[in-house]
């Protein structure tokens, strides 16, 4: 009995000491060099809630960043987000150097679960490079020009069909763009599928529609648990479909053709599980980025009638110059849409206020006068997009600022919407093509955006009241 009275308080004291030590270590992380200034917030939660708090589209700099910049007067600071130790940088030189010097895409634990627990894409350099090449063959300019552009055009047109006898129609831009991207990828990646399978896969994807960035705890009730379950369901379904198609050799999509060719090569690194992982990654990366940018671009255009007018002029001229007025958009037409490309370039500048460079260095990196320790997550935010030394009146959405400049370049020290280095977005041209074609069809109508539409910035762009567009036939149509 006496023993218990002695051992119990000793055990409790030891636990308390251990806990205090752990909290102290959490709040005061050390490294061999010099960490950027910062605070780690509460244990585990860190400063996630503050970082993820939505804020108005036109504020541009999040209140979290603003507070940090003014407190530390530094372009780099340390924090803790999603249970990980993080260094945030708004220094364009540091961001570019980190992107170039470190090849591995850094992802939070929750995202890694989303991509698959042992995703080779994130973990193995050789597979990453190989997958990049395959993906570029599918969404790169060559395939876009020869095949995808017609599919994007056909799918987009469907949304602009006005029923016979009606004068107008309306739809939610982000929802429509999401559905378009899903349809396009399902069609092009997996080929024709039975409608039941499409429906079920669609249900799995909807589980990913929000909150990518999250804590990594995987138990029932958490978002990550929902992700992982939906991912497993979708992977099983995809695997079954691919196997069936491989046996029947019928109705393969462009991308599956490429994948099967690769699988049949001697010493192929690609097997069916990796192929499924790859298709999945593809879906995820294209789905949350592009529709949000399409919708935000429409909002920016709606708020700027001079831009709307100029777009209308450009796209009416494109149609006027077509021999067959009902024909689809050609690659040459797409390339000739100078003002549209200025709008897209400006929209990508204006919408990118979140990290676009994500890295986890495997060794300590000395950069910008500080150390980014190995294993820490590095987030590079292109705040330079709003630097008045680089951009005149940077808070103004002004496509004309790009007049006479390289409209197709997607990367410079001062412009990084698609990241940089060896993980530069492979889907950039594909995404731009989707936005351009959407603007083309929209600009041919009289249209208005629901005035209630609000855009919030978080990690992804949010549209809490939707973004319903109403399009009306011109009286002469
Ligand atoms: C406007 C839309 C898009 C934006 C703003 C965007 C942005 C980005 C950014 C910033 C990165 C780099 C991340 C980093 O280095 O830390 C990236 C990578 C990537 N993106 Fe996109 N993206 C878009 C559309 C797409 C689409 C449509 C696809 C697929 C078809 C895609 C596929 C990828 C892939 C596969 C990577 C990883 C590349 C690698 O690790 O090598 N993206 N994207």
C-alpha cells in the first residue's frame, strides 16, 4: 500500500516533467544554424487556425502574414501548421532558390495520405521525374494542340447551351468548371466508362472538395479519415476498371494508352498500383486548382466592365474571322487571343497569394541568412505579386499591365503562380486553355454574375455564396 502512495506521485511527476519538456521543446525548436524568427503556437495545433482563417479576396495579404511581417520585420519566419514545423518565406529570391535546389515536393502529412500512404510520386526522385514526363505527354502543349483542345471546347459549349425558346440560362461557374475537369479527365484518362462507375467515382471525388489542408489524424470522424476512405474506394474502383479495360483492350483513354505502353516495356517501373496512384494524383491536382481560378477570373472580369468589353471585342472578332461559325476553337485561335492571355496572366498574379513552392529539404539549407532545417516544411509565398516596386498599383486587376510582354511565360522571380524548379506545374498550359475557352464562350453572350458572389482567400479560393452566372442571348441571336 505504502509503495502505491510513493510510486503514484512519482509516476505522475515524471509524466508532468516529460510533458513540460516536450511542450518546451515544441515551443523552442532548435537547429544547428539560425532559425528564422517565429512562434510555434499551441502544441500540435500550432498556428494552423490563424493561418487558415478565410479573408477577403481584395485584402491580398492575409492578416496572419501581415501580423508576422510587422512583428518580425523579416521575410522569413518559422511557425507550426497542420502538426508540422514550417518555414514560411515571402522573399522571391529565397523562394526561387529553394524551388530550384530542392527537387522533392513537400506535402503535409494529411496531403501525403491523400496522395497515398507510400506515394512514389512524392517520395522517389526517379519516379517523380518519370511521372512528370508521362503527365506532360498527356497535358502538355503537343497533346493539347492535337487532341485536348477540341474536347475542352465541346464540354464547355454544353454549359452555354440555351434551351430552345428560352432567352437565358444560368449556372454556377465553379461547379461547372469542376464538372468539366472531371468529365474531361474521366474521358481522356480512362476512356468510356459505365455510367454507374462514373457516378461512384464522382461520389469519391466529392469527398475531396474541401479542406485538403488539414491535420493528419486518421480516425473516424476526421476529414483525413474521410479522405482516406474515399481514396481507397476510388482506387479499388479504378483498379477494377483498368484491369477490365486492359483485358478487353477496348475504349482506352489517351492516358491509359500511354500508361499501358509503359507497363509493357521491359523493366517497366509502372505497375497497376502506381498507375492508379498517378491517375488519382492527377484528379486531385487538377480539380481544386483550375475551377477556383476560372471562377475567380469570371468575378474579376465582372467587377471590371472595361475588361469585359475588351474580351467581348476579342472573342466576337475570333468568331467573325471563322469560316464555319459553328466550328470549334482551333489552336491557332487560342494562341491568337492576346487580350485573353493578358487577362489570364493577370488573374493568376492576382489570385496567387498562397504558397506556390512546397519543399521538405532532406538536409539543412542555409538561405536568406537563416537555416531551413532538414525535415521542416518550406512554404514559399509569391507575395512579390503584390509588391509595388514590381507591379504598378498591384492591388488593381489590370490586364493591360502585360501589354507587349511575354504572355506565355509562366515563371520569373517576380511571377510564380505555378511554382518553380523541378516541380513547376505540369498542368499549366492545360489550365490556361480551360480558362481561355471558358472566357471565349462567356464573352459571346451578354452575361452577369450574381452580385452576392463573394470570393474569400484561404489556402484555396472559396466562394461561400456560390458564383452563379446568368447568360442571355443577344436580341439579334
Ligand atoms: C490554374 C490552375 C493551376 C494552378 C494555379 C496550379 C499550381 C501549381 C503549383 C503552384 C505547383 C507547384 C507546387 C510546388 O512546387 O510546390 C503545381 C504542381 C503541379 N500541378 Fe498544378 N496548378 C494548376 C493546374 C493543374 C492542372 C490542371 C494539373 C493536371 C492536369 C496540374 C498538375 C500538377 C502536377 C502533377 C504538379 C506537380 C508537379 C511535380 O511535382 O513535378 N496542375 N501546380
